[in-house]
C-alpha cells in the first residue's frame, strides 16, 4: 500500500512539475564517480529541481543512470 501511495505522489508531482519554473547553467557536465542526476541538477539549477531533473533525463536519452565520463546535457529553463 505504501508503494502505491508513494507512486501516486510521484506521478502527481511529475505531472504538475511541467508548470513550475527552473533555470540551469547551459554547459554540459561530465559525470564523475558517484554523481547522480539529482546532484548535477542541484549543483547547476535553481528553482524546481524535480522539474529540472525530469527535463535532464529527457535530454539524456530518457535514462537517469549515469556512466563515469558521460557528458550530461543540462536543460536551460522551463
């Protein structure tokens, strides 16, 4: 039951995230050991980080998994 509720909260949050603004640096980042999409977003973006992460995943082939040395595209704004 808790997983279903958590999933519903995530789906609700991502559906509404498209309307919440964020801005990010425009320079791509090279992934280092232990980097995550969320960490890169928090280091390079301001505003709604959940929305920034969503757009960052879309720009990077739809995957939140990073490889060391991978160039991670950063969204500019929404």
